[in-house]
């Protein structure tokens, strides 16, 4: 009986352990007839708390890397993201983890809800995602779109044909147990 109760307690502890990464990946893509723009940030910090269903992300804007140095410079400048004034983007929300067993391999569709802050503007988002558990490793992925103007990112008129209003965001995080 003691061994059985201990194994249930151990399984529950593993299932509820906070997950963490400081190497999460967020990329974005803007497609227009004139130009496609891609950038990637591989220094995203994220926590996933299975016991509470909480999910948090933090990304430094200056950590987005572009294929061309000029794109990166413009992106961080005052006409676009103004990363000196708005140095980071954050997400704080919840994810419905009902039915997910974090110590058993599987692919699970989830719904993420919360507040996305970008360029000093916070908006509610409700997006689909996928959590994959494989050999004890948790991976969270989502692809969604935002309207850049909703977040106060208005580009100069001379560049408006080069930057889409709707930007595709991809999030891909591989987590490990948080060791505080």
C-alpha cells in the first residue's frame, strides 16, 4: 500500500512540475508582393506551470535576428518597434491542460488565452496550440496572426507596401523541469 501511494504521489509531482526554457523560439513572418520579412529570436524565456495551467513568455525585441542587418536596424528603430522604449514583449495567460499527462508521450491540442504585450500595448489573445510530450520532454508550439496596427506598430508610408498588416507569429518552446 505504501509503495502504491508513493508511486501515485511521485507521478502527480512529475505531472505538476513547473517547466522552463530560456532558449524558446519566436519567429515572425510578413509577406507582401514587394518583400517577405522574417526574423527569429532564440532567447525567449518561458514558464509552463501544469498545476496552475499558467503560461508565461518574455522576449527581448533586440534579440530578433534578421537575414539583413539593415532590416534589423530599422525594426529596432523609432519608426517601427522602438526597442529602446519598448525593450520586450510579454505574454501571461492560461492553457487548458486537462487530459494531458506530462509523464506519458502524446500530442495534445490546447487553447491558450491571455494578455500579449507588444510595443507597450496589451491585448487579449485566444489561440490554438499543441503540446507534445516525448520521452519526458515537453514541447509547446503555436502559429497565429496579429495585426501590427492593433499594437501601435505603424510604419512610415514609404514602407507600407513592404510590411504586411497581419504578421504571422510562430512560437516553439522545448521545456525542462524548472530547478529554481
